C-alpha cells in the first residue's frame, strides 16, 4: 500500500482551511509542503507564517520539501513546526552529509531530493544516512507539469541502490503523479506518492486519495 502525501501547493489558497480539513478527514498519510524561494526555482510559494498556520490545523505528519538555497538555515525553525520530514535538494546543499545529520539532531527525519537531470550517484554516499530520497518527476517550480518518463527507470535504479546498500530509505516521487503514472511508479518500487492537482482538482479528492493508497 502506497504512502500518499497530497501537495498543498495545488489547494485553493483562498480557502486553505477547507483543504487542510479535507486532508485531515481523508486517508492521506502525510501533507506535502513545497517551499519555494524564487531563487533556487523560478517561483515563490509560501513561508513560515503559512507553514505555522498549516501546522496548527493539520493532524497529518508534515512532509516539508525545501526548494530553496541554504535550507540548512531553517532546520531549527522547521523542527519547531513539529515537521516529521525535512527534505532538502542535493543541488542546494554544499555540505549535504552535515545537513542530514543536523536535521536528525533537530528531531526530524531527513530527506534528500534530486532534480530530473541530477544523477543518482549524488546520493550514493549518503544513502544509509537518509530516511527518504525524493525524485522530482517534473522540473521543480510549478505544479501541473507533464510527467518525465525517465523517472520510472530512475526509481528502479534507486531501489536497487537502496537494497544493495542495506538502506531503509523510502523513495518518494513528486510531479505528474496521477491515474496513469501512479501504478507504474509503485511497480517500480516507489513508496511515497506526492500528488497535487490530481487530488485537489478532483470531484472527490478523498476518493482519489483512497485510490492512490490502494495501488
């Protein structure tokens, strides 16, 4: 059974409380929060005032994904939110091993993210230190993009790397996860499905979450 982490980026921001309440009622496992700074990616999403409001309302574990430069500056602040997972981009961290251990020291699980063109070798030397590897299946910065097909084989290769290393890291995929791609990702060894538009724009978001969980 897949872990489902709906992406708040696709919610109706005029009625954010309704979206969070829907997630609370649903069978979703986590809530995925995409923090963008307009520097690392060409978009700005939301910052700590919104994160704090969401954390006060959401009953699901928070899966915080930083698409920003210098994410290590915000480890303690993220921990104070009560976040379960802090996920940082390999491409944004000069001292990745140190950042992973600082996240753990703050009481959170540590995830690392790879952009579509970033090779898996970039996480090979920390694969036993991380709790999760997130594969971007679109170029980060905007929701609603088309799924990059190479992600399927990349997930297969990552699963092999994790198994051979004796790591317990989960594999998460974010971008273009929907009815057609989700079953193929799960078959490739993906543990966690992040989905935004496909869930929040559905006639019955809770039904779609159930369907993704039961792949």
